[in-house]
């Protein structure tokens, strides 16, 4: 229970600090850049997922595990 309380305090503290930083011009610029990079990453992951799903549906699957060892 103690760890859950510490986690909750950390989350609330993080949101509070982020809100205060976002009120400055440089903070807004930082979060705008961060948002842009995260959106680019999410789009790339989504495109890769759709591409792989399309490959699997078409049946042109290659064995990408050759040469890999556990």
C-alpha cells in the first residue's frame, strides 16, 4: 500500500511540474517538440504494424527468425 501511495504522489507531482513548465514559453516549445516526436514515432509504429499485417494477410511471409538463437 505504501508503494501505491508513493506512485500516486509521484504521478501527481509529475503532472504538477509539467503544468508549471508548460506555462513558460520554453516549456511550451519543449512540449510541442516532444509531442511532435511522439506523434512521428506512433505513426511509424502504426505504419509498420499495418504493413506487417498486410504481409501476413497476403501470405508473403518470410521467416525472419532464421539465424536467431534464444
